[in-house]
C-alpha cells in the first residue's frame, strides 16, 4: 500500500502484551489454548501470571510518563515479572479471549459489576485488559474499559450506554442480573460510537422479545439520526435537548446536556440530580483498565493517561470543551461517571479544572488555524483525521474539527471565518456530507484559504483527485499535497497522516517562529550557539516501521545507571517513536569521514510523509530493532525512562542498555552553530 507521493509501507505483527493486573481467571485464560472466543472458569486458586509489555507505533500520541506499576488483586505488574494473584475480586466475571485486533494476539475480556456506586445506581464495566491501541492507533499501556450504568428510580429504570459488541455474552450475563429488560424504561445513548453503542440493537431486540413495547431510547437529534443506520428494527425514541429532564422517581431526575464534538457530533451528558453523578461517555475519560472503579490511584499516577486521551481526542475540539464546561457549571457534581477508565471521585474538581485550563490555553494561542472536516462512520475518516489533527496541534496550530454528516451551513460559515487552511476528508458520493463539502468550497476564498484533501478510505467516496480539482477550480491554493492511500490502512499509513499534519503545521507557523526569533537577543543567541556538540543519527523502530533523524542536542546525563538526555522537538516526525518506554539507538558519527557527510545529507533531506528514512542506507538491525549504521564509529542502545516538557521540546532521559565501538581511534564529529536558536 502507498501514500501519495508513492510512499510504500510494510507492517509487522505486534509482539508482547501490556502489563496488567490479572485475576486467577485471567491467569487461566493466558495459560489455556483458545480459539476466537473462550470462557475460563474463575474458580482458580493461585496461579503464576507472566506479564509483559507492548510497544506500539503511535500516530497521535503515547504516554509521556514512566511505565506505571500494575494495580489490582494481589500484586503489581511489570516488565518480565511473574506475580501471584490471590482470590478473585467481587463482581468479576469469567474471562473470554478475543482475536479480532492484532493478528495472532489474544485479548482478555472480562466484566466487572458493582451494585451500588451511588443510591440506586450500579455499573457494568467491560474490561479490555490487553487492548494495546485505540482510535488513531495511539499506544495504550493499561488497556481500556467501556462503562455502562444502570439507574433505578422509584418508578422507572434507565440504562446509560452499553458496550463494545465483542463483549456481548459477558455484558448480557451481567446486565440481566441488574435489570429486567422486560420492564426497562429508558436507554440513554450518550453517543453512537461503536465502542459504547455496539450492543444497543441487541438490548432493543431482547427487550422487545420479552414484550417490552415501552422502552424508549433517549438521545440527541443527531444521535437518533445515526441510530437509524445502526438499528434495523423499529424502536421508540425521544429527542432530548439542553435542559430536558426525565424523572425516574425517588429523586433521580435526569437532566441532559448536548455536548457535540466530544468527541463525536452526537454526544450528550446526563446529570442525575439525585446522586450528583455526571455521565459523560468519552469526555473526562482515559484508557486505563484496572479493578478499581474509581480514581484511587491518584492524579500523579493517572495524569499521563488522562492527558494523552485529552491531547488525542479532545484538544482539537477545545472550543467544544469550553462550551460544555459552561453548560454544566451550575450542577452540583459529586462524581463523573466516564465511558472509559475509572469514575472521577477522589479529585473531581482537579480533573475538570485540567480540561478547562488545557482548552483555554489551546484557544488562547495566537497564530494560524486550520479547520478539519471529517466523515463519521465512513471508512477510516475519523482515525486518519485525528492523526492529521494531532500533527497540526503538535506544531502549535489551532485546529477546529467538524463532522461533515452533522455540520450545518451556519457553522461552516463561522468556521471558515476563523480558519486559514481547510482540511477536507473525502465524503461519500451523493450524500449529506458531499453537500456540506460543496458548501465549504462555495464559501472558501482564494485570498484567505488554502486546502488539503485527505483520503477517507471509504467505499463509494468522492475520488481524491476529483475533490482536489473542484477546489483548484475555485482558485483555492493547495497547502500541501493530498494524502491519497492505496491499499489498506496500516499503522504506517496513520503515521504518514500525522507527519503530513506536522509538515503543514511547520509551514503554517514558519513566519510566526521567524518573527519570534528576530526578537531574541542576538548577543545571547550567539553566546548560546557557542555550546558545541557532536553529531549523531538517532534510529528507532516500532512494529516494523523504521525511523531516523539527525540529532545534536544529546549529552551524557548520569553515571549510575548510565544515562543520556535527548532533546526532541515536539513537531519532529520521529517524536511518536521517542516516548517513555521506547528504545532507540544513537549512531555516533566520525569526524572527517566522508561517510558522515553523506549520512547527514541523506537524513536532512525532506522525506514524504511516512517514508522509510533508512531505505538505501547500509545498516544492520540491533537488539532493540533500531538500525545500527555501518557508517557510524560507535553506537549506544538506549531506553527512555522519563520525559520532561520543555516548551517546544521534550527532554528525554534514557538509560544506556548496550553499545559498542566500531573504530577505536575515531573522533566523534563535532557540530558548531553560529546562533543558539537553531540546531
């Protein structure tokens, strides 16, 4: 498969399993040969549980924190460790395994039911212990959960969200112990993304089979429109708007808040005035799976997962986050019942304040802005658009995302007035999304806008060249070359979309950064430039995808253990491969060797998004999978232990775990800068 312009990719299977706490059932599941789905009896005494780690290519973001210790029943997880797990926790089901994500890998699935998280309220948490990637393929270290809630009032009962379709057997075993579907009154659908709505059709069908003709689906207008394409049997529904209330009796009065684009256009929150629980689905969530239902691990432990989730899914919709926070400001919120990860109880206010401050900061940034129009439920549009958006935001560009299936003409007009670049994903032919694209093209101005077309990789879509031509005919200039995918969407393709976003972001912020550099004290800048350094080529690999870059901001950092520090620009294409837990190799170049000049020239050239930087370069693969260059005089193999945020860079501390010298008398190449504001 390839990306325009003719970028080829290869994909290797994932290896390893994320460190996770395991019940005896989970231990048995790992030790038992399985087929597609396999259930395991939980009545196991103590069993040794091998735990591993998984390093997955992240096209959007990965955790910028140390590997977290596993929490749960009976022990802590870690790399290469075996732990003994005591008795099974209350409310945990048997374990099934699923094989539908990474070929050759089995994923443990389990449900956890807690009967009383609040008055008349229970939860069914679908535990996806081993999920190692999600949405835009960002790496997960602790799996994820899909949370569903049951609210029993004095008169009526409501089910808030369901679960992923792969949990069907486990979920309904748990649900039917919590509520009689024959008498279930309401099904509240926070939004229709499949990981939360995958079992809605079955809930409706099972209730109908039991004679329940009064079950009413509650959702936003857009949500219920989407459901028509997901549920193929008739069902009773009710559109809810901001401030709409439903009384379940016994103090459980549900009030609804429409919160579009968090992170789907049909999203809504539900607030129970009786318990103070705010049900938010994706918002305020995190991909973090443990046997704790609440955030007892504390802010320090959970923040990397929480911030990763925000950066990937919410930051491009910062304007919508601020709007939603204003809508819920008057609620007496005691806990946040999220759709992913733990309920936010211990530090609720602090978690909400982080969303507020992060979003306000994102909106305060001056400079260029981009609009990104994607298509929900179509091909890989959302996945690729999110990757592209993350590349833009990493470069300091403000991004505003809109679903072409839901955006109206007024929103388009307002968005165009705020945006410099229009990034448009290819819509289906003869669709509402195609009409929205036509409105965007009609409203675009040659003087104010540039464009880029992104392949949605959907069947029956407008061809990329056709959409490019339509924009060009309007006199709109192309910002960067279109992203046109040939073949299947792989992790490398997703990485290519992020790199394209990074490239566009750099171009959009170039003038701004040049202006800022001119304001820098020239003497100070010259003095800083006198700090000398050596020249290196840093290489890394994930899932068979190789990467490399020239580096000079690297220095020894510790003696015990041996360590180095590496400065990584946030808008560097290789940044997704240089996060906590990742391994890389430092290839030390030789002074005066013609090979050094050739290597530097090669790696400083402009590459197409997602291209293999090491193609044609003589190298061998090291133990960590990264390339060892034959033109290097020495090399060091390193593993990143921690990263510090340093404005426009990350400063990573890495432990040196291996290395060798190829030429004993070689002198490392030196690099001298005239000013300190450039490499």
